């Protein structure tokens, strides 16, 4: 039995970087790649979600990010006029650089999720096909940050790359940290549940002596 | 910790299970694991967690793997009646574990430190400038009927452990001991099954409940 639905990857003022997530049942931590699906220029549509669900039923964590979340109208558009012209206009105004950062945010988030083994498979359709290449064009960022941060006031929708954007858990921070990178503690925690380290990394809570990683429940 | 060839450094962490987890740190597969300035405590039954309750379990499954525990406190771990406690080193078959425990306190656990060749792994380790005290079983134990398991213990205090201070069990197990105090344990030195405890001739072994025991032999100083 899969679980699926909308999640929020990032917030900017009132705007939300939303995505559709389909999560498989029973996938152990670090066991398999995840899948990111980029939509056509018409935006987030049912058939994209159904594809994500289909991958989840086959055991893969699948994410459909809404790359048009920064656009004036971020929702789905139809194939017929006037929506069709609106879709072309939205695509023409698309900020590829910001979109690239958003993709990195989404990829890193996926890499921080328990079933992920560090690999993310990207596929896109029509305008979304270009986005799959944008992922490949940002390998350094997509490989993770040299330093990341955790805080007991952090949030796992953050990218963990500064104390102000710290994540809440070591597990998510590990997904955002480059091989041989370092995770630092912003404060003393506690930081909740146990986690598995599968990459070379330093975890350093020097700034938070007495910090605890104890399970909090 | 589980990744082929990885190097993991854990610094300045307080790992307090409060009785929920069974391992503080579980080293399963890695090239090297550094534990520096850490406190690992309360891996025990307080809240009904499951066995085996170890502060550090080092059980590398492949190749040669190194463990460095420096300036750390490992206390109040383990479950009475099972092999559990502070640090348990059990490399897999054919795996070589190299271990350094330096300037650390391993106090108030069930067993203190165990180096175990049962799985067929080889262990070479040093314990220096440390205290292994108040554990309710043995202080430092080496155990192997087959593969070589040898610890060198220097400038270390082994005191007030309820069972023996230093124990070598099995023909593959040995300890080389210098500048070390073994005091007020349930028994001092204990060997069985061909295990060996060698002294460099400058240790203090006294007051161990009338059972100081004796070293298997001495090793000359250079």
C-alpha cells in the first residue's frame, strides 16, 4: 500500500514550493534510487501523479515537483485555448536559474528520505525533459553541501546549508551533505531518533556541548 | 555506520538512549570510525529497549577497519545477564580490526571493554591513559579460541569492576600490560582456555578481593 499526496518543499513568503509525493510501502533505508518526474508545460496534472503512484507501487519513492510555483499562476492549465497560450507564456517567462535551484532543493530532499541510496533518477516530458538536463548540469550542488546544519528548531523541508536554514534531523542533513562533508549542530538538541550513516562524513556538535541525540518519545 | 570504505568522524556528541535503543554507535562496515569527545550513556533496559545494549559495537564486516575512541565517556550501558556494556569489538570472519581507545572513561557498564574473536576476525588494539571502572562484569576482556585478538594496555586504571579486572579467554586471546593499576576488582587477573596476560613488569595489581591472580609471563622493556 503506497501513501501519496501533496507536500511542501520550500516556502517563500506566502508562496509554497509544492510537490506530489508517492511513497512506497516497506522500502528499507538506503536501499534504492528515488525518482523525480518533471511535468509538461501544462503543470501538475493527474497523469503525472498516476505515474508517480505507479513507480511507488513498484517500490520507488517518486516526486513530482511543481516547478511553476514561482509563476503568477502555478496551477494546472488545459490543452485548449486560452489555457494553451497561457501555458506557452508561462514557459517563456520561466526562470531557468531559479528553476535549477528548485530542482536541486527537490533532489536533495529526495536524497534525504529514508529509502534513498544516494541516487536520484530524473525524467521529464516535453518542457519537463529540459529540466532533467538541468539536474545533470548542477552535479556539484546536487552532490550535496560541504557543510550542513541541524537544529532542534530546524525543519526538514530546509536545505540544511546554513544555521538559518538548518534541518531538524541528522537523517535529512546526511542526505544534503557531500561525501566527506560535515554536519554541525546549531544547538544542543535533542535530535530524536537514530539514523544510519552510509557515506564518509563528520558530525560535529562542538558548538553544542551536551547536545543530545536521544530518541525523544 | 554502514558503508564500504567510508570514513566517519563523530565529535562532541552526547548520545543518550534513555533506554530506547540497543546501540549507541553500531559500526558495521567502514574503513575508519572516529569517536572523539563523545558521551555515550544509558543504552540499557530503562525503557524496555531490546538487547544487546552496547555503548559502541564495532563489528566490521569487510576488509581492514579502524576504530578510534578518544577522550570519551561511556557509561551506564548494558543489560545484566547478557554480553553487553561499554565497547564490544567483534570483527567478522577474516576482517582485521585495528582499535585505539585513548584518554577515555568506560565506567558503570555491564562489561567494560570486550575484544572478541568469536566471529573469526583479527583484533589488534591499544588502550591507553584510560579508566575502566565500576563495571558489573569484567573490566577488559579479550576472548578468542582461534583468530588473534591482542590488546596492549598502558597507563590505564582498571578498578572496582565486580568481576575480574583483566581477562583473557581462549588460545587466540592475549593482553600486553604496562603502567597499569588493577585494584579492588572482584578478582584481578584471570586467564582461561590458553588465554595469556603478559606484563611489562611495571604494573600494580593489588587488593582484588583476595584474588589478584597472576600474569602468564613477562615481556622485557626495551
